[in-house]
């Protein structure tokens, strides 16, 4: 069978790319039976991402807003607050469901419950019972991308994120908490209210590090004076650690997007920002046959992520909490604002200009 474009993976990256391809026939192949499931994401995004994702779907995908972020560091709790939302909670899988509705109504085909992989040359997409020819293949197949592994020989590196939704009372729904602890030196732990009765609590660490989540949750809840009830559901997934690919295009035919790149923010693992920035451009570029605008934007983001990767690596050596300490101080000094939620390089640059704060954070 032949399609002009085959997209492997119906996560936010694959679906958003498809939405912007208007003039070519597109087939999306998704391994799972239902898009968006199983869940894995915490769903926190900044204003830029929230705006793009709601403009593509509906305002209903944002089901909570946060006006306060509290970092629990060895130097005590440090908070950032604003009268406008600092961060938003995206309801997943509602995001994927709404993107899928739009993709289907634009006439594209979606196959679910089917796994795809690259075959021999001339067979860019193979499934259990079919081979697909395609002019373009979009590898939106997530953090373990079989296309990145087979075509580029990339070995995936990742952290494992584990989280659980609990019933809770005395919740301030407008504040989320980030905990730094020696148990999770490569990342952090989080407590994110979903509404005034439920919180999402989790941690991420290297593969093989398994922590007692209920115990961590009880400790986080007691620190902030929250009364925790029974767990409702558990889920998790992989947060890529690889640096973004030098070139997101392979042999002018295979395009990488989303966690297959990976386009995740190096310090927090947030991947929806990179998707909101790049996937519309990738879709438009495929449609027009000129990939320049996508490549230009990709290079800008990749060079920024390069420095952010470097900073995250250093933070893992000197204490993952230190960037949060610096961020809160810069914010309080009015040197950064909520737009820095997505631009950590800006925080790095401002921190280098305020050496006094940088030195204080190291003491
Ligand atoms: C614990 C955790 C917390 C997170 N929290 C946040 C957060 O707060 N904010 C944020 O912005 N980001 C967060 N992320 C990251 C975010 O979820 C991802 O960046 C985002 O989902 C990536 O989208 P994607 O479409 O690239 O990949 P995915 O969402 O992984 O989708 C890939 C799709 O491809 C399918 N697939 C894979 N292989 C194949 C194949 N061979 N054939 C067919 N289909 C295939 C999969 O089934 C899946 O549906 C978090 C991730 C984790 C694990």
C-alpha cells in the first residue's frame, strides 16, 4: 500500500504534525488500541504551550492552573508566585482524543492496535501483516523510537517516572510542589493538585531505582500539611535523557518529532513544549515540500537544549535543587518572569550575570 505520508505513533507529536498536513494523504499507525492510553504524563505546561494546544483543540484540555510553585530544597522551601497562572495542567488523554477528532475530520486515516517498524530499503514501514510505501515517514514513536534505534543506531537513555493519583483534603489546587531529595539525585519528586480533592504524586530516577511511592507521598503530604487519602490510579513512563538528534531528518524521508528526537526540556523532562513549537512547522513543511522553516526552528531549539543539557548534567553533580534555588531568587529579583518556564537557557544566562546569587546557591 502507498501513502504520501505515514506517521508512526499517535501521541501528541504525531497527531499535531498530522493536523498541519492538509494536502497529502496521511496514514497514522498507533501501537495501542486507544490513543492517549496508557497514561504517563504529569501534564504541566507553561503559557506558550497551553495557548498552542488549546488553539488546536479546546480550552477544556486545561483542567487546572497554578499560581504558585514551591521548591522544597535543602535550604528550605522557596516559592514563586504570581497573580496570573505560572503553569497549567493539561488533561491527558483528553488532549490526544481532541487532536484525534480533528485529524479524523480532516480526512486522514488512523490505524490503532498496530505496531510498525522500518523494513529493508524500499519498505519504510512494515506491520505484522502489511508493508507500506511512503514518500515521507514521520517517526513520532516516543522515547523508545524503533526508527531512531534501527535507522540511526541510537541507544535510548532515560529516567523512569512513576506517579500515583491520591484522594486528598486541604489541597490548595493553585500550587504545585517540587521536592529535591538525596533519594532522587538525578531528578525530583512532585506533588501536583489535579483539583481540590485529588493530587498527583510522583518521582523519576534512573532505571533500576525503585522507591516506595506511598511512603514518599506520605512524607510530601505531611511537609505541606495535606491529608492524604487512598490511591486512585498509578501510571508512569520514560523521560528521555538523550540529547536531541543533530539532524531531525534522515535520508530526506524520515522525520523525527517529539520524544523520538527527543525534544524534551532537559531539566524537567517536559516534552509538550517542544511538540507545540516544532510539530506544526513539521506538518506545514511536509505539506509545502520545503523543510527549511522546520529545520531553522529545530536548530534554534536544539542549540538552546544543548546548554540546558549541560546545565542539567552539572546540576546532577552539584545538587539538582540548585537551579530551582537560583530560579526562585532570580524570579523574586524580577530578573525572570513566567515566560522562563519554558526557556531555561534564559535562567542560565541571567544566573551567570548574577554571580552573587550563583555563588550563594553553591554555599
Ligand atoms: C512521568 C512523566 C511525566 C511527564 N510530565 C510531563 C509534563 O508535566 N509536561 C510535559 O510537557 N511533558 C511531560 N512528560 C513528557 C511528555 O509526556 C512527552 O514528551 C510526550 O508525551 C511526548 O509525545 P510523543 O507523541 O512524542 O510520544 P508519546 O506520547 O510517547 O506517543 C508515542 C506514541 O507512539 C506509539 N508507538 C510507539 N512505538 C510505536 C510503533 N513501533 N508502532 C506504532 N506506534 C508506536 C505509542 O504507543 C504512543 O502512543 C512526562 C513524561 C513522563 C514519562
